[in-house]
């Protein structure tokens, strides 16, 4: 992931509620010394298409003014892209054409419904995008220092861990694995057996993927339970700036059904989330 050619893409609605994601994207671009591409997508309709064709220059100027009002003066190179059409397709198309290696987006909670505004776009993007997606929830006060990577010791977990390390090399990483038992009400022997099996998996994963396992910045936590319960509980009770989750597109953790494991983790944890799609070798 070279910082000399790659850019970061921020997908934003240019509203005040999107400034958390914007601030984080600027911070990451500054750290990586790369360009920030800011994409604003207007959803397609025949009327909007006609108006955009007629007033594209004026719309670009208005969008740029809105962006500058939110951003102010910044010390990173920035390009504004204004698109119409399907937001997910526009985001992926722009990311490809601008050689972006990370997509940043923000969410705002509708308190009455408990749903994430822009949720459908973010969820669809997470299923379809081959690029890592950073979902920003919190106002950034500092670079990410404490990263929790939810792991099942799979190839997808390895790729997610490596992506997080590449983007945020200075953060301390905790590999968190929740090991379930077959029975809902297991006895102590069954829990111990599940823990030993998890330890064997962890040992193999660390031996193959962390040759400097003793290096500062990586720790392993094993905890009994289901991931969607144990991971949010751990994040709430320990310092965590970012949760990292690997997915397998349509066939893995993040499936088309709302309420899949990765989606529940994103909804239930208060911190920002990095979603990394597993790429087949």
C-alpha cells in the first residue's frame, strides 16, 4: 500500500453530520501523505439528471463551497468529485479511477428508529466493495491507538489484520477471538475443551502470520462466547478506537441478510469499524 500513488476516498453527503468522517479522512491522508478524494453522490432521477446536465458547473461550485465551509483550510491535497447515479456504483467507480486503496464513510444514527442513516448504502458497499471500508462513528481526537481485530484465525482474518497494520502501523493491535461451545449451557469441562481448541488455532495463526509474535503492539485475547456478544462487550470495557472485521462478501460473515454477524458487530460497537473483504488468491 504505497502512499505515493494511492489515494483515500471519502464518500460524503456534505452535511454537518458527515464532518466526523471528513476529519478522520483528512487525518489519515495527512499521516499517509496522500491525496484525499471527496465524493458527493446525488441519487439518480430523470429530473435531477436534466438539472445536473444544465447546471453542472453551478452544482460543482455549490458543492465545493459546502465542502470548504465544512473543511476550512487543510494541509492535504484534495479533489472534489460530484456524481449522479447509484451511490454504491459511483463510489466503486470513483475509487477505481482515482486509484484509491481505502474508502471512508460516516454514519449518523436516527435515534427514533435506531437505524444508521445511509445504512443501506454502507451495508451494500460492505458486501460489494473489494476495497477496505472505514466507517467513522466518533469524532477523531487523535490517531487510532488501540485497534481490536475480531478474528476467527481464517484467511479473511489474516487479510483484515494485515490491512489494519498497513493503514495504522503505530497502533497497538489486539487480536480478539470469541470461542463458542456447542451447548447453550455448557459445563466447565466443555468450556475448557473449547478454550484449548481455540488456543491451538491461535498458536498456529500466530506462528504463520506473526513471526515477531513478541513484538510490542500485538496481543491476543480469547474469550468464551458468541462473537456478536463477546466482541461488543470487550470493546465497551477496554480501550478501543477501531474494530477490524474481515468478511467474505456474499458467502461469509457479511451476507445479504440484515443482522449478519459483521453487521451486528458494526451496529453494536461504539467505536469506528474497518471492514476488509477477503480476496481470493
